[in-house]
C-alpha cells in the first residue's frame, strides 16, 4: 500500500523473545486470542436522544468479524448489521483482509421511547471468527 505525503499509518506491533519455535507458538496463540477493535461513532457521548436512536461505527479483526451488537444498561441487546462500506477506516488501517472490500462498518437503530428519561449506558461489542468478544465502544446517552 502507498502512504500519502504526511500520511500516518496505524498498526499493531508485538515483541517476542526466544527461539523460533517459542516465538511461533506465542504468535499462533496470540493470533487466536486477538479480539476485534473498532469505534462507536454515533451516537456521541452524552447525546440527547429520542425516538429511533441511530447506532453506527466500524469493527475489524485480524481474522474477521462475525457479528456486532449493542447493549443498553447491560440488559437490552440490539443486533447490529455488519458489513457496510467504510473506506475511510481502511485508509487508516490498511492490511486487514476486510479492507479488500471496505465492508467494516456496522449500523442499526433502537427506539428509546420506552426508556426512562435519564442517562443510560450504550455499549457496542464485536465478536470475531474465533469467538473473541471485545467491547469496542461505550457512550452515555440521555433520553429526552
């Protein structure tokens, strides 16, 4: 991949010491345990929401993302749709296989009308193909 003038590349890097077999074993184990990463872009933190609240962002993994879901107040689970086009993310994180198609975005919505008119915790989790689960974002939302 090319780096534009004054461009920045973000990457994960790891250091391992030992002989070839030790390092190979450590990195194979690490490869299986690496969880997804990403960002919850919308809503913003402390957003005042009403009606249908939109939820979107992006998630990637070294092997692939199986699913993304949101949770409100650790009790309400919301399935999100994964696989929307996010070429902006792949410009920052090139080299991941999902960036061959740029389909790393997620989106969904939830009607907050039945929630109490106070702050709530919104969390988004991604699950990878090795069944590792990682929280990739959390925001406080305020139902108005």
